[in-house]
C-alpha cells in the first residue's frame, strides 16, 4: 500500500476575514480596495491604474486637512504594493489599509471579482471578499476506484493540497464454483481494506482542512464499499457527482467538473435553507427575516447562519454591516444567488442558535 501527498500551505480566506472583521474601528478609517486585475485584450492592466487614480482623487477631494493627508499616505502604500508585490498571475486583488498606518493587508486572488470598487469606512468593507469565500469554498475532491484514489483540496479556484493512494490490483479470475466464490471473497476483502485506507485519509484531511464539502467521483464497483465505510459526519458532507476517469482526468478538468457539481448542489441548498428559514420565521421558531430583525439578532449573537442575497444593492439595508457582524460572531454566511428567494423579506434573514424570551 502506498500513499503520496503534496501540500501547498496558505492562509485560508476565512481566517483572513476573521482577522479583518476584528479590526478596531478606533484605528480607522480603512481603505478597502477591490481590483479586477485581469488584463484587457491587449494584455495590459491600464484600467487598474485609471480606476485607482480616479477613485483616490474622488475620495481625497471630499476630505480636508489631516484626514486628507493620512488618506493620501495610505493610498500611496497601496499603490506601492500594487507596483511591487502583486503577483502577475492574480485575477483580482483585495487590499485593506488604515489611514493610521496600523493595517495593510493584501489578498491576491486567482479568481475574478464582480467589479472593482473602493470604500472608505471605519472598518474593512468585507462583503465582496466574503462572497468570494462563499463562491469558491475550500472543499475536497475525491476520485476513487477499487485500487487507487486521488484526493485534492481546492480553495479559491486552485489546488492547495493533493494526496494519493495506490494499491495492487486484484486479478480477474475465470474459475467457477467454490474457487470463484473464494476468490470473490478475497477480492471483496481487498477492496474493503483499500477503501478503509482511503476513508482514513479523507477523514484526516477533512479534519485538518476544516472542510464542509466533499465532492466524490467513484466507479460503480467501489461505490458500495465507499458508502458503507464513510462515517456519518463525512457522509453528510458528500456531494455525489458520478464518475470521472481516475487516471486520465487532468487536474484542471477535475477542478472544473467538481466545481460545477458543487455549485449545482449549492443552488439546491440555497433554496432549502431559505425555505427552512421562512418556515421557522412564520412559525415563530429559530429564525428571523428582514433587515431590522436580522440586525437585532446579530447584535445579540443569536445568528447561526446569515442568508443574504449575492447582490448587495438588493438588500434593503447596510449589507456590509450585516456581513461584518456575522463574520465577527463566527456565523455562517450564505450568499443566495437567486435574489427572488429572499425578495419578500428585503434580501436578508437568518437561522438562529437560540431565541431570546420577551
């Protein structure tokens, strides 16, 4: 039996979101800048410079005295990072700089953002970054057959870890009768041992990476062994997408196919979670709906999961404040792509950990 692994270490985006959400407002204001870094048809990024110059000038004109001077110095630090440190491969960049000089955090992204934007507020503007985290979650992709397995961890549209298991193939037998039955028992035991090793690896990786999603592509012979061996806490995270050829499917195709399966499942899950929230809210249970009730629940640290439409302009209220409060309270944040699902409640609601008696 052989197991191989390669790991790329990186800071999970959720950890960076937690750190930014904990920023002390008294140390602000903070420039929050989101840049679409994809080159134009001529391979240039001149649009980045144009956007940044225009937005910085616009904000600077609205400030006076020391505030303007501090803002300009923070903008210069941002410009210096962009010029000297932004990876050329980045599709997008999120960067946060306080005018006090206490904060400068840059997050290059290998996935695109919807549009460039610049925000100046007392705390970091986290809505676009939290949405990226929801769109491109950290998840496991497992390709498995009766003697081998490839296990990937993808995050933000890129591989962060890869493991593999390789065991000896069982040979096909043309024997009949008892000999065939003995051989089949031997093969089944071999398959069980192989799957046990694969599940042990999956369990270890899922715990280390804190994964909530596992996309599995499994051949038909191995599938019953795998499903029988998966413990409940892993089986609840599984998205079954049929089969991919374990040996010939290239990594980029594994990413594309599993990401598509993840998004299809996410769309179904969005509808289920919204309906669960609405039913509980209407029944007076563990849910709230609408901006005011959701904000109160966040202030009282009741929220287990915030449900909010993916387009902030469809939220009847301060979308970024809702997201920041949820992040500070370690609540799950679910961005609902179909805004019609939350249209009747102002684009936001929440499932609660507990109720406060009135």
